[in-house]
C-alpha cells in the first residue's frame, strides 16, 4: 500500500468535488477540472476530506494508488489556488508579446513564432519573463515545455528560453592555439 496514497486530501471551502464511478469533477474559484481514473481504486468523500482506497490487490492498483491521490490533490489545489510557471528569455533581440490568445515569440529565427495559448491557461509578459498560470498542472507543464522547446538554452552563451531559476551549465568554447 502506498504511503502517499493513504494520506487524506483536505478539500478547502469553495471547492466542490463530485465522484461518479471512476470520474471525478472538481469545481472551484479558479476553474473546473474533470478526470477519469482507472478501475481498482475508490475515491471517498467524508467530512471535507477525500481518500483514495484500493479495491484490487493487484500490482497495477498498488502502483496507481499514490498517483491517483497526487492527481486528485493537484486538481483540488489547482481549482482553489492555481499554478504558475515562469520562463525567462535570454539573448539579444529575443522578445515575447501576448496578442489576444497567441504568444508571439522572436527568438532569432527568420520568422516570429506564434503559439496559440490553450484554453484554461493565461499568459503575461513582463520584459524578458513569460508568466503562465492555470488550474491544470499537467497542461501548464506541457505548455511551458513546448514554449521552451522553440529555443532551448544553449551551453556556450546561455541564449534561449529557460525556466525561472534554471541553471544552465556553460562550456568554455574554443581557445586560441599557441
């Protein structure tokens, strides 16, 4: 039995959790999330707490016990507080701007990159920093990884898109011959 899976999840005020079979819907001030979970696990709601219990004793149910609890915890935290991820742009002439539901990036390519911001994610740009926020932690991580993939930081000059406080190992480069 998973140690993470046994922990109860406290449901804050203003968050509504509905369980119907293996589908869980969580609604709160920051949005609404729905997720289908695998069979072999039961989600119970009692006294403002949600618990995940195994109904099967198989290997797969044991492996998914902690995962299911963590996903449910992220859903509750996302609709109540939300999640944010910040990206930094380093490089001369590299910039970003939000135009409607698109993020326009100038990253040294021959053309500007227009990235459509998915529903449920909001983007804000402040000088060389892109701040992404939303209720779905999984979608937020995917969007930030896709934006970073347009120009990952390179090791010689450190130019590119990186996560806030990400350390980029720098290489020395060529040295002149004697």
